[in-house]
C-alpha cells in the first residue's frame, strides 16, 4: 500500500475531521472558570486531542469483528491497518494524553485519568450496553472539566476544585448533547427508528434555549474560591474576601476583580472609567465631551453573539436530525450523527459566550468551517 493510501487509512481510523470538535471543550471549560486561557489550557487541549484519538483507534479495534459485517470498508476489516497497530496507537496516545495533563498539575492529571478510564471502559465494555451513551456523555463532560481544571492550575490562588464546579453547568450541557447524539449513533448502521432522532431534536431545542437566552454572566469566585455565580444564573453561597472585596488573586481593598465593580477599579463587563476587556468601549457623559452617543453596550453585543451561536448550533444539529426522523435510513442516520458531532463546535462557542468570553467563543466558532470542509473528504462517523 502506498504512503498516500496509508495516510488516508489512518485519517479514516482516527476520524481526523472530528478533531476540530475537541479544542472547544477545553476553551469552554476555561471560559466557565472566569480565567483567561493560558499555557495550561493548551496542555489540556493537547491532552484532549490525544485521548480523543486514542478512543477512536480503540473503538475500531474493539469493533473490528462487527465492522467486518456491517462496515467492511473501514480500515481494520479491509486490511489497510493491522489490528495490533491500532491497539498500539491507542495505548501510545493515551500515555501521551496523560503525560500532557500531568504537566498542567495533579488536579488535571486526575481528571485526565478519569477521562481515559471512561474512554477505555466505553470502547471495551460499555459501548453495547445501556450504559454506553451515558459513558460517552460523561467522557465529553470530563473533557470540558479538564480544560477548566488545567486553566486554574495547581496554585493556591485559583482553587481547581471550585473552578471545576463553576464549569459543571457547561459540562452538563455538552454532556446532554453528546448523550442524545450517541443514542442516535447506535442505529446508524441499521436505521429503522425515529425515536432517537426525535429525542435528540428535543434536546437540541432545549439546549438552544438554554445557551441563547438569559443574561451573560461571568462567574465570580470569592476569596476562598467559592463560586458565587456559575454563568447560568444558578447561584451558590460563597464567602467574600476580607474588607468586602473579592479580588482575583489579591486581598487589597478596591482592587479589580473579574465580574465585580469595585469602587475606582475596572472589572470585566463593568461600566467603569476603563473599557471592558471584551466588547466596545463605553463613553460616559462629561462636561468636556457632552452627552454620550448611543452605542451598543457590551451586554447587547454579547447577547447578539450568543444568539447567533445558538442558532448556528440548532441549524447544524436539527436539520439532519429532522431528516433522520422522517426517514430513519442508515445514510440519513449517519448524516444526523455527523451533524451532531459538528454541532458541538457552535455549542462550545455558545457556552463560552454564555459565560462572558466572546473572544474565546469566536475562536472556537472559527473551527467549524475547517471541520465541515475536511468532513467532505473523511467521514467523522
């Protein structure tokens, strides 16, 4: 087999176009913590990519006998890749993913270890059981939490456990979408049921409303790391810093905190004397400048962005699901699964925008065109 054919076989085995759906997990997790992405976020993305590809290789190795009957064109049953090579790749990628996570700190390694264990348990034991979809959903939720935990890091200023708690609602939303798509995928080779696509449509509608409605909130973390606002309007009681100021890594009164409007300081999203980090600058009325002109506020811009991303998510996921519900044939069911996988990108972007990180949301959304283009060459299912 030629080098080009070998590369294509591995691209099919690893489902390379689906890789574009992975970085958004860590980015959405970082956004939910209220911290900027940093070098540890990049480590989390690298770890996620390795563990995701490990799961792809292990999946085909575990299903090689079934694929020989239902999908004989796949790389293993067609003989283009030897089963031992696929298993070796899965093992090596898992080790690489754990190594990258360990460099982001012990909390990140713990989450990555749970993620790797879930991936291997799903592929080797749980995939064809009733617990299979839940295991896959758990893996995707853990991947988002990995980004949150890694971004916070192991230092004392940013308690990783509290930051991960702040990311839990976003992880639950992503897990719900993954659960719905995984249930649909269980019939992609046989087709024949409209129940799963209809249920996935209902899930898509609920998530679209969740990420597209309400106010944009940046989670606020108190002096001891307790989360006051998770970004979805669900509040938990926390303790404030001494002196009444919940500062980010600082105990001084009047310092700037993300999500709070301290007197004489600028906070992200506040209308203080300095422009917010995200969104257009706000002009205030002064004797020198006269009345402030009417301009779009950052909150208005955030709502517009969040609504656009929510609609992009709904459009990407709902249309193929609707077709599969009308005609649950294997080709249309597979197309619905592919659409559900690609829809993770606008969902991740909408989750980032929902927690007040528009730049991260736009960076995540920018992955969608590449995923769509490469999916025309290599199937994501």
